[in-house]
C-alpha cells in the first residue's frame, strides 16, 4: 500500500468493483474513491437503470464531483470475453489492478423451489458464481505479476441459512464462499488475499422493491456499512483475514466503527 496523502489511504491503488451502478456497489465505489483509490466501476448498462434506481453514469458523476478518479466499463460478468475486456480497460486506464470486488449479483424475490425453472436457476448461478469466477480468472494472473492483490467477494447469510429468499441464490453464495476459501488457500504464499464480506439485508432500492409494503428501517441496515467495512479491510492487513467470511456488522463493531447494538 502506498503512503497516505492527505488522508487518502488507498491512493495509488486500483480497484475494480462489479455491480457498481446502484446500492452497495455504488456506495463502495464512492467510498473507495474518497480514500484515493482509482475506481473501475463496472455494470451491465451505462445509463439504463436496472433493478432499483441508479446508473453507472450516476456513480461516476458522484465520484468525479468529489474529486475522485473513475473509469466506467459496461460488462455482463456472465460473458468471459466481456470480463477479459473489462480488465484490459482497467489496465489501460490506470496501469495496474490491486483489488477486485465481486459485487455483481442477481437477487430475486422469494420463489418456491417447485416454481424455480431451469432458466432462473441458471441465470442466478451464472451471475453470482460464474461471474465471480470469470473476474477472478482475469485478476489472479495480473495480481501474481504485480506482486499480490486482494479479492473481496460480497456474499450473504443465505449461504449458510435455509429459508432465505430462494434456493439458487443461497447455493450461489455458498459456492462463492467456497471459492473464497479455495483461492485464499491456493494463493496465500503468493501474496493474494481472498476475503468474503457478508452484509446484513441493506436498505437499498432493490430491497425496497422486493419488500414493498414493509418499512425497511425496521429490518434493513444502512447501505454504507459494507463500504465502510471494505475500506477498513483494505486499509489494514487483508492477508490476516484471507479465507474468512466476515459479517459486515460484526467486523464494524470489532473495529469500533459502529456501536454494538441490537
């Protein structure tokens, strides 16, 4: 990590964030840029809102308005060739890649297993798990060539708890947790850390759409919590947490960044 300049502890680092147009992805991009990181913000569309409000252009505008550096890339993480192009763009824009945040994911409402058709199953797993693989497959050789790096997979309690949302979502996140452990084990001696971050249900536009009629303040956590946890991890010693899946809330409490609360 480079020497902090004016409190910008991630200055000199390049971070790729997928699913950057809205919600947790947008929060993470903005927080990283404020700390000096060069952000490569990736999403499926540049200016068309997808599920929930927000566009990639709006994320980039927020970063530039705060004096940050950002490059936008339109990519469907299910497409291996498109992901390869994302990484070529990142290198062309900023020269190197230090951190990959696999945040892109498809989250649909509750769907009974008997109503889960093969196409839905495939779309969820291809986005949440295969997409992360495509990104890791591009990131790892570049990180090895550059002397190391950090991969952060945004996972979910659905990986280990039954009865949450739907079967393919939980299975995809369980697979992501296993990918986190596998990469951490394989590349620990070559200075690549891989960490899972597991947020609580967060108060985002997507969640409000899924739970219409419910007051999100009663069950959802602030959407900036994962961004705060991500930045704290990158600013400390990521290798110390490599292979672990961290609860965002518990990590923030442990670091003294939020008070312990119900």
